[in-house]
C-alpha cells in the first residue's frame, strides 16, 4: 500500500512522461496567456481569414468560449445569412 506522498509522486511522474511524449509528437499544448493569430477558411464563401490574437483572447477569456472551439465563418457571412432568413 502506498502513502499519499508516494501516490502524488507517481502521478507527477506520469504527467511528466505524457508531456514529454506529446512534445516529441509535436502536439504540445501551449499554456499561459499567449495567443497567436489563427488562419481559417470561411465555411460559406471560402475566403481566407485570420482570427486575430486579441479576438481569440476576447473569445476565450471574456465570453468564456469553449476551449477547443474555433471560428468557421468570416464576419460578413453570418450577417448575410441572418438577413436572408428574415432576421434583424
């Protein structure tokens, strides 16, 4: 039977092993307050757009958006779609 300290040590060793393995595969998760511009293609019109770092920060921190969510439409397409459906 392991003590609490031994269990914590084993869990820490597992985490370090998984982190090292993920970094070796190029799938390291960037932690901290660093945001980078994210390029995407609009789902409706196909235009290449960039989701700017300040927009990313607003989405994830201010509006508390889902962590793994990304934008799929350029800013004009949702407005046109809403007008076409009889929206505001």
